[in-house]
C-alpha cells in the first residue's frame, strides 16, 4: 500500500475516534490562514511587490527601482530564514503547500464518500487558485486585469492558469510526497536546520507501548522515537543521503497525535513536541556518519 494511503488511513482512523477536532488540526488551519493572509497583505497593501507588468516595484508603500527593491527585500528575507532555521522548523504548520498536500491526500485516500469525492478536489482547486493569485500578485499588479492591454490580460490569465493548474496537479498527484521528496525549501531547511531548538523528543520511554503508530502516520517516513538519537534516513527524491530524522522532520506533530491515542489527558505521552531541553539536543548525533 502506498505510504500516503497507509498514513491517511491510520491518521484519520485516529482522528475519527475523537469527539472534536484535535488541537493540531485547529492550529494548522488557524496558522495557515493567518500566515497566508499575512503574505497576501504584503502584496495587496503595496508593502512588497515586483511588478513585471509596468515596472511599479513597491517597498513599504514607496515606488522603488528593481535593484533597490531587491536589496531592501534581501535583508529581512535572510533574517527570517535564519530565525526559522535556528529557532524552529514549523513548515508542517505554516507552509501552504504542505496544507494543500494534506488536503490532496485526504481527498484521495480517506473514506470514499460521494460528497468527499466531489467536494475534496473542488476545495483543493479553490485553494490552489487562491494561492496562485497571491503568488501572482507579488510579480504582477492585479490592476493588469482592469487597466492592461488585451495582450497583457491574455498573458496574465495564462500565467495565473498555469500556476493554479501546476499547483493542483502537484497537490492531487503527489500530496505530501512533494514534501517528502521534492520540496526545495524542505531540502534547504533540512541541510541547514539540524541545529533547530525545537522538535520531537522521546521524553517518556516508559509510557511507550511500542504500538508503532507514530512511524505509520509520519508524512516524512521517519522514526519519531529515534529523533534525538540521530538515526539517519537514506536518500529520498532530491533529499541527499545521510540527513538525520531530526533534519527531515517538518514538525507537523502527527506522531504526537498518534501517541496521544493510547494515553489519558492526565498521562504524559511517550513523545513530546516543543522546545528541546539541552540534554535532548546534545543527544543528537552529527548529521553525517563519521
Ligand atoms: S517525526 Fe513527527 S513531527 Fe516530524 S514529520 Fe514525522 S510525524 Fe511530523
Ligand atoms: S505512538 Fe507513542 S506509544 Fe506508540 S510507538 Fe510511538 S511513541 Fe510509542
């Protein structure tokens, strides 16, 4: 059985046992919506835009030249990357493509109800269109559709259609396999981000029943219990060989959701998710085998 199907069946089997949505489901949608709205607001408020239609490049509401705009954008962008790498790697919650990948896997693999078969892909397509429109508005002023020539409108429509269509094909065809094997940002953060201060800790081994659910639901095909031990994963897609489980982890928390199944609210779960204590960080093996 493909990993996506096996994973979704295990995860949704777990989630269906709950009377209300898991807190990570709510956090995932909340953070995703706020983050995506924040990115959209940057372009729509003229805080940041490189306009390749009529050259009105914007930075903090001021029109600037292309090279000046790139220079001003570079420092905050690099600072944000360093912060993500050093402090955390929350792409499992923040990244809109990851959220879309989940949606795609759910639409393909969860229970095959008729309503879901129709509604799932439609919802995916709607979100793909929205993300494509946000990406588009960073590079072309949306006013092109009102003030642009017929040729500009045609090119802009084609670009928007290609962006949405490409995203939809990736999401429906690959789901989270994109994150597991092909995501360029994931590889970048995996190679540079193994010193992150937060992640999964096998904090209470005594509470582990060895049910194996954490391994089955992991979208990155990792061993969450071996995270602090520094176990390595073989090369996968564009990801190079020798990266540790810790470097590949996208901090989605699905293993914690699985681990909570067998414990009551008062009990500590075997796995813990959050800032890592120093001993857990020290226990991490170097990324490359000696
Ligand atoms: S180890 Fe846990 S948090 Fe990390 S990717 Fe796998 S399921 Fe998500
Ligand atoms: S889900 Fe929790 S209890 Fe089950 S194997 Fe993983 S760590 Fe142990």
